[in-house]
């Protein structure tokens, strides 16, 4: 057995020995002891109880010490480690002894061998890297692994950690390092030294995850005809953080995959994260990030369609994020209250975010701009030639479809007086419901006349009346000449959590 994932803010991951006694087991045992006491007498009961209390206290102390050092969102893993120390991909059939990750022999464990070893080892394992510099680029220290065919699927909980490359040497200039820029819109300065290239692998995926609680971090994954990372069937609770997916190791050139990341099945996966080290760069692919047939995923703190600096065009050819047949996903902030959760989604060939089915998907606090089509497209309803879905005003927004085709707000005025810009508008939607209205500014509007959201300015909460009408006023610093837009996100009346974000409103120029 192994411990369930636990997260403590701001700590480092630590592997610890497995334990088998759960809290429920202890309670069942306690009831059993009390039952025997009734027959054996009070003295024997007191001895048993003291032993059990002492054991429970010791167990609680062991767990507390162990979980106190776990990074947010990271699975807790055992301490079995397989170290990749060669960049080639030996033929296991012809030379079965040439790739033995269980032996303590140098240059004897490939990535393929490490995955096989972890799959055959019960419990959760770690795959780290100490590839010698002679197998790597002499200028930038990047070690490229080019599998000759599809790698085995990951079928056991595991961590694959590219940030371990270089740690074994005395010098630090060849060490992979994590990003420490806090907000995704400002880019990433991660230094990644393990490149997984699909140039010789054919139309396959780079890493296939078919096990719960798998963590992949610190890798460059490019040139696979399938997905850079494919999360399937049993891949619930995957954490994909701190990777460059679809670019070169510098994060400035496109070397795309068919899809950057695909989450198909499983669910409750995390792509990115609030912490700076968790931010992914997902750019240069045909599709950026695709989610289907699962629910409850979190997409935060990623750069999708830009270079690593967040400024230049490395757009995914079609959409940045595509969601279909899946509900209750979080893109950006979970509650519209934290700027560190925001994704930067820009320069993609079609939509920034395209939702073709599913409800309850919240899109909050993101920076979305310069995409070829709409910033957010809820597919369905009465759409114009640009894909904008007409608001369903007469029936009080009772239509159904992607995100229930939530109505977008209308901005009636945006003007500057002195150093203050005042924005006024109205939402017509479901009666007697509360909505989060988020306001954005952009340097230009889309050709459709409807906006994207280059800069998040803030939000207001609006409660509609019995006719489904609610008005809002928002004040900010002077932004004369900019175009302002807004989205509406309904609050669930029971949980008070956001759900069903709308498309962007029509853009209004500040005068």
C-alpha cells in the first residue's frame, strides 16, 4: 500500500515508508477491543487501550512529519528510484541485458528501461536523470532522448522528474532549474535539460499515462505525431507541471506535437498550477490542450501559444484549449479571486478556448488575446459567421449547450474623466441569480467586433432581478483608447462556486 496524495502549501516533496493502518482500521480495532473488554475485564481493556493510543499517536506523528514536506498538487510517492543514465534507446529484444535499470551499473538504464522497471515494481516510484554530459549537447547541456518507437505506457503511479538532470555533478551550470517568475503572463525562465523527441518514433505519443497519481515535470516534449502527453483511462489525478510541450528547449522555436496534452478519461488532472515552478509552456502544436470524456480538471498558470517570454507568437495551429463532453473544469482561477492562477492564451490559429460540450466550466482571471478567432467560443445556439452565439434574452437564458450557452454581458458605456475610466453595463440572464462579471481591456478588438481579454482589470458581482436583469458599474485608472470587454459566470446557488462562463461581450472603445 502507499499513502494517498496530501498537499501542504510551499513545501518540498519527500518520500516516506508506506503504512497500512488507516484511521478507519484503528476505529474498528477500538470497537473490537471494547467488545472483548466486556468479557475479559476492565484491567485488560485499559492495557489494550493504552497500547492502541500510543500506536495511534506514533502513527499520527509519522504521518504529520511526512506530509509536511509535500508540494501543492504533487502525489506522494515511495522512495524506489530508477535513474536514467543513458540517452539512447536500446533494442530490448535483441539485447535484453543492455538496459537493466535494476543493476547498479553506469550507463545501463534508458528511459524506456526505467518506465518498464517502474511498471514492474509494485507501488509508486520515481524516475530521475543523471545522463553524462558526453551524451548531451556540449553548448547548452541539453540531453535529447529520441525513442525509436512508442514508449511503454505508464501503468503504475510514478514521478518523472527532468529537473534532477545535472544534480549529480559538482558544478551547477549544467543543472536544470525551475521557473521562478510568479505570474504566467510574464513568462517562464525554467532551464530544461531533458528533451524527449519524437523525431524517430512515428505517429505515436510521447508519454502515455494510464495510472493514477502520475507526476511529469521538467521535460521538453516535441515532434510526436500523437500527443506530447496522453492521459487515458486510469490516469486520474495526473499532475503535468513545469514542461515545455511543442517547443525546442529554449522555448523560442516551434517543434510541435499533434496535440500538446490530451486528457481523455481519468479526470481531476492538473495541468500547470499556481506555483511558479508548475507553469507549462504549451505552444507550437497542432492542437494545444484537449480535454474530453472526463471531469474536474484544473488548468492554471500556463503559457499557451506564446514563446517562453509570453510575448512572441508560437501559436498552436488550431485552438489553444479545446473542451468537449466534459464538465466542471477550471481554466484560471477556481473562484475568480487569484491572479496567480491565470493562464496566458494567445496567438493560437483559431479560438483561444473552444468548448463544444459539457457544463460548469469556469474561465476566470485569464489573459486571452491575439487568437485567430474568438477568445472564448461556446459552440451551439444561433451563431453568426464569426461563431458568436446570440444571447437568449427573451427566454431568460434557458437555452442549453456548452456551458448552458450562458449569456454574455452588454457594455453600454466606457468613458474617461480625469484619471478614472468608468464602465457601465447590463447582464440579461437567469432571474434572481448571482453572477461574477469580469472586466478586461485590450489594445484592439477582434474582427468579429467581440473582444478578447488581454488584461484582466477586476470583477463585480451582480444579482439579477425577477426579469433576469442586473446592472454593473466598474471604475479603473484611465485607459482611454483601449477596448473593454466582459464575461459573465454564474454562481451555483447551493455551493456558491462559479460555473458556466460566457463568451466575451462585444468590445467597447473607451472614449
